[in-house]
């Protein structure tokens, strides 16, 4: 196994740990209920994910795991669709209607 594969595997493990923790082990999107873990991501509903990413050297999940999931940022689990559409739709997901 090359070094890049090991690093990628660790990042995926950290992401899954964060999804488990921040979804209260439901592993579902907080908006639409999507449960396929491949579609889920860590989301910042206050649109401050870019700040968190800068402070975490780009590895938010790794930093959250190292810090025992303590953060000054509001974090939820959403699917990529709900996360992206909020950015493009003024902070609202169509599921909220």
C-alpha cells in the first residue's frame, strides 16, 4: 500500500467518525434523511465552513477527531445535494418548504 492510499483511508475513517458523531449515530442527512453514507458530508449551516477549513489546514474531520469532536463551529450532517443547494439558493434547501 502506498503512502497516499493510507492517508486517504485515514481521512475516510475520520469522516465516518464525524458523520457518526454529528448525526447522533443516525447517519442521515439532517434535511432530507438521505442515509447512504457515500452521499453524506460534514456541513456548516452558518456558512462558515471555509473559516473552519482554513483553521484546520484543510482536514476538518481529522481536526475534529483529534479534538474529541469539540468545535467552536455549528456542525451538522447533510447530503451533498442539500449542502450544495443551500449555497446556491441563499441558505435554503427546497426540502424546507
